[in-house]
């Protein structure tokens, strides 16, 4: 008689495949309008990031600051997106 798959194992496998596909798709797609605006902000200074956040941006300044650090390490818009995503999912 075949064994039933463990639901937890299936969930973990699904999440791992989903995460891997998300990273692959992120690497091959173009930038969206909001990411182009974020790239302009992130490539600037920390003072500009804080000023823009204080003027009513819907995103928290920490997201832009993490993206700013990532962009300074490796100037790539894909990397700019991945570091804040990684940091926010560590919880």
C-alpha cells in the first residue's frame, strides 16, 4: 500500500519551488513603473530617501535604506529588490 505524503513536507516543497521560481522570474523580467521610481530614489543619498519618506511615501524608509545599501554593494536593480525581500522574510 503506498504511503500518503506528509502534508508538512508537501507544503515545504511547494514553498521552496515557489521561492526559487520567484527569484528566477525576478531575474528575467523588466522593471515596473514603481521600481523605476524606487531605483531613482535608492541611487540617491540617504537624506533624499528620508526626505521622500517624510513627504508621504507609502513604503517604510527602512525598505529604501536596505535597497540603498544593496545598490551600493552591487549596482543592480534586481539585487536592489532581493535584499529588502530577504530581510523582510527573515522573521
